[in-house]
C-alpha cells in the first residue's frame, strides 16, 4: 500500500516546503498522535508546518509533544500539500472543510473502512490498527528518523486505537511498533497514566449521571445511555469528559453493542457505538450518514431523544 505511493509521496515531501496537517473533530489519541508525529517530522526537516485542529486538545492528550504551530481556525492562503489524517471524509475535519480542496493537494492517510478516498494521494488501509501505524510505516519507508517526541505520539496513537491492545484491530504490527517506540524512549506507564488515570473529579459525577440513564436493554444485547447539555452543566463538565464512557459500557459481558447518545444541540445527537465480535456498527452508522470501523463507529442523528432512540432501535432489531 505505502510502497505503491511512496515515490509520489517522497517527491512531494522532498520538493515542497509548506504543509498543512489536520484531522477530525473531537480528536482522539490516534488523530493527535498521527498529526503531531508527522508535523514534528516535517519541522525537523526544515519544513513550514501549520497544524489545524477544529477542537482544542482534550486534557488527556495535553502531555503529547506538539509542533510549534497549532491553530484552531483554518488559516488563509495556500499550501503545497494538505495532510488529512484519520478522517473518513473531509466533512469530519470540521469548520472550513469546504475550502481545503482549493488550498492545496490533499493527501489522505487513514484506516477507516468507510474512507471516501478524497485525496489526490490516498493511503488508506483498513487493516492497519491505527493511522499512527501508517504514519510509522511512512517514516520507515521514506527513511524519516523517529525521535522520542515522535515516538510518544506514535505509541499513544496505536495504544489508544487498539484499546490498549485489546480490540480486534490489535495486530502484530501494533506490538512491534510499540516495542520499538519503547526502545526509543517511551515510558508506557507514564503514557497510560496520562491517558487513562488523569481525569478531573467532575468526570466521576458526570459518569454517575450518564450511567443512571441506562434503561431497557434491547434483546439483552444492546445498551444505550445518554448525556444532555444540562447534565454536562450540572456536573461542571465538558463534552470531552464523556470520552471512554461508551467503552466502559461495552465492558459488560452480556452486551454486544454499547451506545452513547450525546446532545450536541436541541434535537441533535452525536451517536457513538462500540461492538464486540461480528456486529458491524460502521454499517449501522452508515445508514445515518456516519461511519467508522466494524467495532467502533459514529454518526449524528436529528430528532428528540426519544425519536433518536427509536430510529436506532429500528436498525438494531435488524441485527442477526
Ligand atoms: P467516536 O464514537 O469515538 O466519535 O468515533 C468512533 C469511530 O467512528 C472513530 O473511528 C470515528 O472516526 C468514526 N466516526 C465517528 N463519528 C463519525 C461520523 O459522524 N462520520 C464518520 N464517517 N465517522 C465517524
Ligand atoms: Mn484512528
């Protein structure tokens, strides 16, 4: 995959100077680890790099080494290339995504099976554990040196997207890459503590509220919980505090699918789904214009809470 496009990519990187690097809204560890490691690599080789993140960096990823220029508004002007990482489509980049095509050559690097191949160069491999794995392979393929700062980012990307090496996307490459990153100076217990054991106490209060919304479980297999803007306010929390809730719901042995509905605005909900085994939640989310991976996917659905629940239930009842 990477070998096929590596000459074009090498040509682009070596002959050009000014790059924009971006990823999806609500960035996770893989999105940020991929963006930061690539941008640090470019900076180290004397390129001009601007990182555009629509959202701010969640508290649990603030320890990640960053490049010098991270902006939260899409900059003006043009770039020699625009790297869009870990995003299945351009819309997922958030505010300003419509302008990206006119701003420069798009390089799409991703591992979502629903990727829309929107780049001039597309490096998309759904078998990759993470986008960070693809970034690592690009570094090795193009002989780009990996320093400790880049290693921390790559390690975090692989670790978080594999659920700490537990999910079905955990492959031997994930272990090999992380083993190498540890040899380059990454401290796994430090990264683990920053990502998983560094929550504000308000998150605990929010968690209590969210899990108390658990109602009937569909067919004994599918559980839904929800979080409203009012609950966030009451628990003095922000939306990033809900990160990890849906994974926790999935930890219940009898459940095949866990769903978290998060109110974005009145009558609009962000849906996060996680599944075990063969239930393909990317397919279910595609019905609503979303996407993702077989075992982790998302979409946005309009309607009241009850309407959204009913729409989802209708799809869930089709699962065999
Ligand atoms: P999360 O539930 O953590 O937001 O997302 C789970 C997975 O589904 C991630 O890999 C994410 O990129 C993808 N995903 C989430 N929401 C959407 C969406 O609205 N559209 C698409 N195409 N993918 C999504
Ligand atoms: Mn990813």
